[in-house]
C-alpha cells in the first residue's frame, strides 16, 4: 500500500484492524510508520502497558514488532486490547456440560431414640452433575470470587452408592441444618432425599491477561468437596 508522507516527525498511523470477541474482549492491531531517525525516540510510545495513542481505551499487550525499511522509514505493529463491557451480563453465553464425580459425604444423624450416627469418613457416591461455563472479561484487578452464582438451575443424578441413604434413614422424617447466607444463621429445613447436594461454587477458572483487561473462562458446578449432611429425626 502506498502512503503519502506529509513531513511529520511523529508516529503516523497507517492501518487499523479491529476484532471483537463474544467474551466482550476487543482487539486492535495498529500499524505505524515514522522516520527511521526518530524510531528510537518514538518506540517507547508503543511499549507494553501503554495506551494506544489514537485509541486510549486500548492497552498495548506486548512491545511492538519493528521493521526498518530501506526507504528511510521504520514500521511498528502493535496489538492492544480493551473490553466492550466487563463482568457477566445477560448477553454472556452459557455452555452447559456434565462431569462424573466420586465423592465421600460426611454425615451426622441424631435419631429420636437418642442415638447419634457420625460417619466422618463419609458415604461414597458416584454422581453425574451439570456444570455451566461462561467466558467474559474482567478488569485485571478484579477477583472471580466477587462473581455471583449462576441463575440457571444445575441438576445432578446419583449413579451409584455403596450404602443407600434410605437404609440409614429408614422411614423417618428428618430436617437438615443449612447456613443462610442472607441472615448469617443456620436454619433447619425439611430433608429431601433427592436434594442431598445443594452447594454450587466455582470449580475451574482459566484466566488470560491482555493488559488492563482479562479474559476469563469460569465453570460452576456442585461443591462436593465441602458437602456434608447434618440431620435430625423429627418423626
């Protein structure tokens, strides 16, 4: 491509290529030219971490490539990144998946007879459960621990267990102790044999930094590692 030189001693922007990604990450590849005699003085303007001169919302990720031509001009090519919106929004796509987990669930049961069963080793289960994955952008200094849990309902199915929960509970009625995040109190709720696992948490995070913005792939699923049952027989 031919360019008309106007006598400037500054960086001259000659080409811009922009690409937006579904995660809200946005990339600009910019090409600059300058007099070779000024190249060393102007190169720091395009150093990694700086904002792209004509597009200050975009931060340069790596030092630019540099090519010195035989025509007295030097060419710089810089890649920079920004975000069209950070965090999870209603437009952030969700991808459902599933995993098989082998888990041991500690259990404590207080019976009406006064007897107490405590199994700290846990009942072994094999569970097929849903996962949900989203890819989005966050500011580089924002932790994923600030993210809300997904609004979608995740389900699970117990594939097998070496000891049936029904054997331990017989035909009684039980309540379980559940921590209420809103009040900070533990409350007792009716126990549902089909609702043994209730805690959903982040189970995997992949995070790549692009200067001032990170692209994050986050997966939520059942938090089996911190699952447990504390039951009390009421009838």
